[in-house]
């Protein structure tokens, strides 16, 4: 299952200040330390943290918990979030995309070659 991790930078929609840094357990996630990320992120109501919490849950096979985190993020305060690929995406859009990814079965694109 593909996961999109959010970097530690968020830009509050309509906020006059520059982007704020937020600890979203990015380092733990990219290092595969999902339980560490979960411990850092549980109990939050921040969209960026909820999205990464959902990604950590999904990586651990906790699909129902991932769904709950993504659903909360979809209705949390809206932000522009920087993804690991450098794109800026609306937090609600990203949360809905993450929810949709939970509903798609993993598709292995490798194919056997028949000679």
C-alpha cells in the first residue's frame, strides 16, 4: 500500500505568517519506525499529524485505525501541506486520497514472463 508522508512544513490557509514547522514524525516514518511515529502522533487533532498517523497505522496493518485518522484529518482545520515529494496539497484533499488508497487493494505490477 502506497503511503504519502507529510514533511514537517505546513502552511496554514489564510495565515499571514510564513510556514510553520510541525513535528509530524517524518524521520521515524521514512526509517520504517512506525510504532515510534504512532507514539509521537497519537492523540492529535492536527491534519498533518493525523495524515502521518494514518500512514503509520496503515504500514502496521491497522487499517481501521488508519481510516479513523484519515477521516479526522478530512474534517480538521485545512492546511496546505508539503508532501515528501515536494508537492503542496490541501490537507483535506490529501486525507481523502489516503482514505481512497485504503479502499484499493494492493496491485502488484510485476508480471511473469512466458517464453
